[in-house]
C-alpha cells in the first residue's frame, strides 16, 4: 500500500506550514489549498510558491464555493485542516463545516484531521467563557464529522513552544523575561510542551496508521511534561541567572482577566485551565493513543533544546 495523498487546508498558517513540510518530508504527495481570497497577501503567496518549488501541488478553491472544495478533496485520500481556532489570530473553526460537507459529498476521503492541535475539547465542557467558545465550536465540528461517518483522527498537541516555552509562559510577551517572572500559584502543576515541528511530524505519522483511526491522539513527550517551576528552573540553568519570582493565585488571575476585552479573556482563560487546573495532565492516556509510544522512532525536541534558541 502506497502513502496517502494529502490535502492541507490552511497551509500558510502557524502550524499549517509545518504540516505541509512534514508531509513532503515523509514522502506524501501533498496538495495545499490556495484560497481564491488570498488577494494581495504577498507573504502567503510566496509561501505557497515555496511549497510548490519543494514539490507540493497548489489547488485553488474557496470555502464560499462548495464545488471547488469537492473537486479539491477528490484529489486526495487524506485531508488535514489547520485553520485558526485562536481568537487573536482569526477565528475560523466553524468554516470546517463546509469542508465536512465537501468531504461527505466527495466520498473518497479515508482520513480527516480537523483543526484542533491544542487541548482536547471533549474534556473542556466546563471551560470559562469566552474561551469556551473555541472548544464548543470544535465539538460542533466533531459531531458533524461523526454524523457523516467520516474516518478521522483528532490531534491534541497541548502547548506550542513559541507561545509557552520561549516566554516562560508569561502572558504578555513571546520573549524570555530578563529580570522578573510571574509564577502561577506555586508553579507545580504539570504542563505538556511541544516543539511545533514535532507536532507536524507526529500528525503526519498518524494518517496512514490504522491504530489511530477514529481516535484522539495525545502528544505527551515524557521529558516535556514539566511544571511551570521546572520550566523556569531550566531557563535559569541555561542562562546562569536567577529570576525574581512572584506568585499569582488562581483567584488573583481571574480578577486580572475580568477587565480585559473579549479576545484577551478568551486566551487568558485557557492559561487558567492549563496552569491552575492542570487540564493537560489530570487524566490518563492509553499507550495506543499517545504519540511518543506509537512512534518511538521520532526524536522529539526537549524543552531545554527549545529554550537554548533564546539564550
């Protein structure tokens, strides 16, 4: 059996561009949706052309043109969608319902991976508003996929390094703090950190694997399951400098975000669930649903290696 042909929808985005590269690297014939609405976005166009140069096929289609989506889907066995679910980057989760309709009509897709890649939305029914919107919408997409009997895999990739490692999980910056760091309570809640390229590698590994069919796959590299305090300690060892630490309780954190605007509160509420509730690690995952157990050959990036880029 040959490798699946892959269509990436959202291939110019933060995780999407990595999915495209991983698909090509792992030898899949790779198609990237080129949306008709690209307009004058020169950076996206140049990125698409760079994929083409590396061997990807560009397929023009639009979420506003159902038949174009059907025609694009018919070219492949696997569809991976990476449209943004983040409020501050553009919130597009429910657009996937149009893609689900196209996949259902095309009838040829053997695996669909919708845009998830974060916390498992099936475990976040209790989430704070307005951050809960993202989880509710992802569950709406899941229900549509399952109602249409579309073969699928859901990827729970936890915390992307660019947003949670390099800045020592400080909410106001993407760079490491130089003097002061705010700890979430005692800083001992365990969190799962991922290199974004590793997320892409593991994602592509799942698409032809019968073990992952109609399952959620959790990315939990064991050496990257660290508390916030351990993350800060790792940085201090790398730099040889101790940071001034202050602690913020969960109650103080919730009061802080009360006065923020809708988009800020949506993102910050996710921080609350991660660092105060421990929503990424407060449940067990079976070996046949954990990526590093399924694919031990992948040499994943350790948190210390990721942090070394910032020294």
